[in-house]
């Protein structure tokens, strides 16, 4: 703001005894908010607990509310992926000690309790926005209770816990991801500067990849028929994705690793490094002596499944049987180039 | 009078493949088999068409030679539709959801069809949507805006009040922080609508936030942040720095010459130029001044950027310099070899766009594109460049540079610093691969 406005503000403040401020500049516009109006709308709760109303609720009471008002969308254990991503899961006793959720370093789904770093956030949000279809209908004690239950589902508080404005700090001190955030000024401050730099090379620039990623043919139709999503005139038409790609008519010879990339296997598997799924080398090693492995694995890749390498399952893969067979054969041979 | 063979050579019969052509047929046109199109016309039009096509061959285009009904009879009266609608031939350009991205449509996104928009303004009916708890058409006579917190005078404004105050009209882009978020790991969606369509640009009209904060007499010493809060079920809340609030934020009631659309926050929304769309709180009911950030759900659990070490960057807001070619773009098939106006959009949350370069060989060599005016701060800028497609494979890219000298990065440069699981703030250079068939596909090349 300019110095002039500053000065003007100071002057008006003196003149109006602090009541009008710049309102005097625009007479007849706006009016004072009443204390009751402010109370009705100013419901926010900050991480330092400013705004947190007094009240309390037990895990046991919370369970009743949860089952009645929350479970239909979020699941009995807060695990449901139906209406929204899971609220509970992925945190450990170790995380509660360190304040950093270890699983966030793994390429896996992220639950609410894995990410939240301030307990006020959940209180504030449930109070203002949940239940989703009837927001702002919970009483203060009900918000405490249902949040206590949610925390109990995540093994952050015991079953006999009572959450209140007095015990919120205790919970904060146990939040699994309380130390998991960094404030990053580069993308916040008006003068923030960038962390990723490119240079504007114009000629014979060095490239680091060939074709690194492309949409697999089977995914052409995932967004409906693209022919219906483009203008009917102009320099181009929409691709009719109801039909096979033009290029598919020509037989193409591809390397196996290209086939793996094309079918998204490489998004989760690499030659000798674990990503979401095990490395090809590890798979080959594991089934070296198993003659029946190939047909078992073909079936597994097709249908998906988990439990062999860890808790994360592999989704079903929609590609031609012959391609799956070729890929599994290649993986079991150690995925040679 | 030209003979048939002259017409063939000169291309006097427009060879634009009509809507009934499939990619294989377009490919044939692309391959330069001109006689093919006449056959296609014959097949498609059936017996009736044969005569006119035959005539077209001998004397010209039937669209010219045979006067259409609109040239020979009476059209529709004025005000046939009180609020005009696009031509029925434009029905393909719609806001669309990306299947599977979200689980319920009231907490979801619809994407702007950037492949079909021109210039820099997004038509209001095609402005992207992002709602967290459904949208409402709120009675404006009952809507109120409150300003409270660290202010001398907590105030309440009606819409009448706000619309009497000095207004400003400014053009700005709005981009969701998660725009292009599906592509951090690899290519995931087919068209520019889904890769970049959480992006729109309007001329917004409203009151500068600084005007309202001044009226309330905000605490200049301790008032370091403001909270913007919506009136819908989610009561969306976002923290904005006071510095930014005073810089160029506004409380807007209009977009592109009419009141806001309900899906975009009617009757009042925050406009926070340069920063991610979630801060542009819709159905805005309250602004609070405070001395600390609020740590709201969409600042602590979402709109946080996961880094490779498992920590999240919080309060990331700025939408850094970015560009994309909108035509040709993924999911299209080029008509034929020859000349194309390659066109696209560039923008930066840090100010004006200074330059856009375009590559036709996947980033090896670059040429500077023409920027159309106006070029405005924190606003979309349209770029154009001519290209002769020789029918061979090509990879098209655009790279924007903003006033700060920042050069739009490649996806691998972003990944090297931020990993692949951030979801937010992916402003990587986009690649479109053109196959010999003319089909354009989303790819990553760096």
C-alpha cells in the first residue's frame, strides 16, 4: 500500500475515533458485523488451537456416531476407497515415535492419517464439512467424539481415550506425520524463486530420452470416443477410438522391454530395482527352480493379486494373452535386453 | 473452365475429409491418394450424391453450385433464444470428467476443452469446474461477505454494497494446482483437455481486496495472513499471505462480462492471480485477518507436494511458467500433409510471458513463436507458429519463458528435484507425437 493511503488511514482513524477507518471514504457501504454474527461464522480452528471450543468426546461415543453418520461412505474402519480415498491405514507405532510416516517414501496410496500433520485440521474440517451430505450438523462434543474414534482406528489413541480441548495437544504430540511437512517459500512468497531450472537451448540440444512414455493402445478408449470430443471442422478431426489404431494394422516388431513399457509394467517394475512391484531380476531369482511358475504368473499378471511380495497388490493387466505369456517368459529369463 | 485433371492438380475440390471418414480413410488422404476422396464421397452419399459429385467433378463444388436452403428461404427471428447458445455443430466441445480420477462427481473436476478454444478467454460455459461438496446457485440478495479477525472494524457487506464500490476488471488465468498431475509418473490421459484442462482464463470484475481490508482497518503489524472461506457445505478455507492479498487479489462478482456462473462461485469468489485455483475460494462468505496460517484441510492433507524423501512441501501456491500446444494435440488426426498453424497457450504465475519456443523434432531444435497481444501479467498468452508437415513422424513441444527469465522445465528436470509422486505443480514441457497416419498422441520425450 502507498504511503499516501497509510497517511489517509491514520488521519481518518483520528477523525472518526477508530470507528470508520476507510469506511468513511465510501459512505453508506458496509456495516459493522455484530458479535453474534461473527460467532456464527468464525468457526475456524488453527494449528495453535486458536478457535477451538471447549468440549469432549470418548472413543466409545465416537464409534456410535461413526457407524451412524460416517461409515456408509468411509467404511467401518475408515478404510473405504468407494466414495473417497481411505482415511485410516499406513501408519505404524514407529511413525508415532518419529513423527514421520515411513510409508510416504514408498510408492503406495496415501491415507489421510498418513499425511495429516496438525490435529486441529481434522477437528476443523469435520466440524465444518462432515458428514459430507449434512455438513455443520454435528455438535461440538460429537466432533470430539468422532475424531477420537477415527484416531483410535489409526491406533493413535487407546480405546478408553477421551478427546477434549485439553487432550488435543497430547494427540498432536503423537500424530504419525507431525514432522512430515516443510514450508516451501519458493512457491509461496511473491518473490519466491524456482527450484527447477531449464535453459533455453535452441539448436542441437541434447536429449536424454527417446520415447519415454506413451499411452498404451488398450487405454485409447478410457476417456470415451475422442472423435466426439473434437470440433467437426478445422485442421484436424478427433481420433475414432472405437476403432483400432491405424498403426495397429501394420505389424510392428518391438523389443520385450518396449512391450513392457507400452503395457505399463515398467510403471511398477524395473530390471533390478524394486518400484511398486518387485524387480524382474528378483522375480526371475525367486522362480528359478519352479517349473510351474510360468503359467501361474501368466494368470496372476492377467488377474492381478498380492501377498507374495508384500501388502501392495498388482492390479489386473488388460493385454492380450500372448503378450502376457511373452512378457512372463521374458521376465523369468531375467529380462534380457 | 478447368478440366477435371486440372481440378485434381490444383486441388480446387476441397479435400477436407468429412465427418464420415475414419482414421484409415484419413490416412489414405494423408498418403496423398486424392482419387480416394471422390470414391469416399460416392460411397457415403449414395446414389443421390453421385449426380452432384459428378457435377462437382466437372464444374465445381456442389456447396457452391447448388444454393443451400439457408440462402433460399427465411431464417429464425431475433431473441429465438433469450440467452444464445453455441452452434449445434459445436456440441463436441464440452466440459468433461476424467473417468476414474475421482470417485464421486460432487467432489470432482470437469476439464475445459482447450483443444477447441481460441485466443485467451475461456467461454464461461466451458470454464473448468472443481467442487469439493457440490455446487449451488445462491440467491445473491441473501449472500453476505464478512471481514473479521485482526481488524478494527469487523464488517458485513451485501452484494449491493460490493457492487457500489470502485471496481476493477482484469484478465487472469486460473489453474488448478493438480493440473497435469496425472502425468507426473508417465503418460496417463489422451488429450489436452485432460492433460491441461484444469485451466481457464477470464476477465474478472470486482473489488480489490485491499479496498475491503482498508475499509475494515486491518492490523498492519500483525495481520500477516488472510483466510478466505466459502459459503458452501465444504466451506472451503485457504490461507493467503497479506502481501499477496494487498498486491493483486480481488473479490470478484463477474466473469467475461456477465455475473459469475454458479459453478464458478456465483455471486462472489476470490480471485488470487498467479496462485493455484483452490485459493480462489468460491461462494466467498468471509475473510479473516490473522497472524498465522490456518493449516486447513486443503493445506495439510491435500494441495501439498510429496517430495522423494517422504516429506510434503506445504503452502505451495504459485503456478509456475508453463505452456502447451492446443492444436495439433493428442487425440486428433491431421487432415493432410502441408501447412498448419500450430497454436497454444502460455502463462506464468509470476508475471508476463516473455517468449515461447516451439520444437518439431522432440526438443532438439527450437524456433521462437509469435505471441499474440494482449500479453498480460498472470494471464494466458496465445502463441502461433507456422509449420509444414511433410507427412513424416514428428514430436511437437512448446517451452515458455516468463519475465523472471524462468524457462519451463522438462519432466525429467522436475522429477530430479521433486520425484514422481507430487501430484501438484507439474509444469513440464508437453510433447505431442505425430504419426505418419496423422494421428497425434500424448507422449513424454525429454
